[in-house]
C-alpha cells in the first residue's frame, strides 16, 4: 500500500509539473506531449531506483533511450511519406 501511495504522489507531482511547463509553451499541443511521456518516465525512474537499485534503473533507462530513438526515426519516416504523397 505504501508503494502505491508513493507512486501516486511522485507520478502526480511530476506529471503536474510537466503539464504546467508544457502549458507555458507555444503551441499548446506541447502541453499534452510534455505532460505524458517525459514525466511518466522520470517518475518511473525514481521509483525504480528506490525499489530495484541504480543498476536496474540504468538498464531500463538505456532501453527507453533506444525506444525513443526508434520512435523518432519512425515519426520522421511517416511524416516524410505523408508530405510526399499528400496523405
């Protein structure tokens, strides 16, 4: 029960911080983007360090970085196809 409470507090705080930060940026579409992925990842990292240790958190962080790079490559390819074929 204690771990669930800590997840709620840490996750809620970090998500709220990024949502406010994203709301300050233009265009407003950044608010949703910044309120989701980075904040959840940071909250998860801090909880992983507390529960499983730094070594496991480092492995998980590297996996997230590789996943982010793969997502950027995918997004660039799809956006290029959409512009080229006017879809």
